[in-house]
């Protein structure tokens, strides 16, 4: 659902979001029937509501980057790791009306619960700092603002005996009639000092990964997350029920990083 939402926002089309959902696993329609159609109605309402709520969208969305990971003091690049990712949106310099002359990033999220703590946490969010650092490196200019938009998943449920069609219409109307309940936007910023601290954190993570791979340092296991949000797919490995041979290792990167140009992430034009 999250990927479909991003597809719909990027293409500014509810139909594109639904096509994304149906294109990946069409057999779900057979197995799940109404459940699949309910998910589609939710995504349709979320995308349609977001496009109605916000008229300002960046011209560049799903903007991919690939950068060297550098030592915070020497500037030397790591020989083992690079730094790749995807910005949800990039307003080029002069494109965003509230920030003339500056490049501004966009980040779109969906969430089941959005409250004051959720939004306040963005002040220390690691991903926000990551993307602002990456954008500053990529575009060779300080990038310090992220337009952070969150769309809450529906808080109304399908009634007993209510058809999927009736529920879909009710959800759609709820998003349009109660935008303040479902749509949240906050401008998140970082200072130079905060991004300098992030560089040191990132390099420390890089060093820890190398130490773990060499066997010099054991990984820290957060056992509170083993089953708190569903069963972790690596639970059996951690408890010793199976070993690494039970897993198939894939040479692919994160699903958002597209593999083109002989395995190198695509490099898009840098906005002015």
C-alpha cells in the first residue's frame, strides 16, 4: 500500500496507484477477494485526498542518488560502502514559492497513528538528516528544509454487511470532508551542527558494520522487536533453529534503488 501511494502521488493519478497494486501480485485478487479490493479503496482515498489537499508538488519525484560515504574529518571515501537512496521529491531552486532561491526536499509517509509525538520526533529523525546531507553533497549547496507530509490511514472500518463499493465511497468522502484529521505537513530543518553530528554517526555505523563482518564485534540484537510487530523473518536464525544456509542471498539493493547502467544506480539531472 505504501509503494502504491507513492506511485499515485508521483504520477498524480489514483489509477496509477491502483495499477501499481494490481501489477505486482495479481493473484491476490483471487486469494483475498474483498480484502484486496478494500485495500485498493483505501489507497484510492489516500491518494485522491492527498492530491486534493496539496496543490504544490515538486516537478522531480523519486529522485535517485548515489554518493561516496566520506570520513567526517579527512573527507576520504570509504572503499567498502557507498551511499544510495531516493528522495521522494525535490523542489529545484526557485520552484517552491515559500523558499525562493533554495532547493527543498519532499518526504511522503503513510501511518496508522499520527500524533504530536510522531511529528515532534522528526526533529531528531535520522532519515531527515540523511537526506539533507545527501542533497547538500549532491547539489553542491546547503539544503536545509524538508517538506514532510504524512497521510493517516483510515480510522473508519468496513461495517458488517457493508459492501466494498459502499465502504470505498464512505472512506473517500471521509478523507475529503475531514482533511485536518488525515493530512499533516511540517517543515523540518537541520542546522550545520546537526548535519556535522550526522556525518559522524553515519561513519560510526559504517565502521561498526565492517567490524561485525570481520567478526571483531557482535551485532546488537534488539529482542524487543522480535515479535512486537509481527514475527521477524530472521527470528529462527537468531535463536539458532536454522543457519544462514536457509536463506538465499540476493545481490540486489533496496527495492527503491533501481538497477540500471550495468548495476550502477541511475543518475538524474541535478536541479539548478
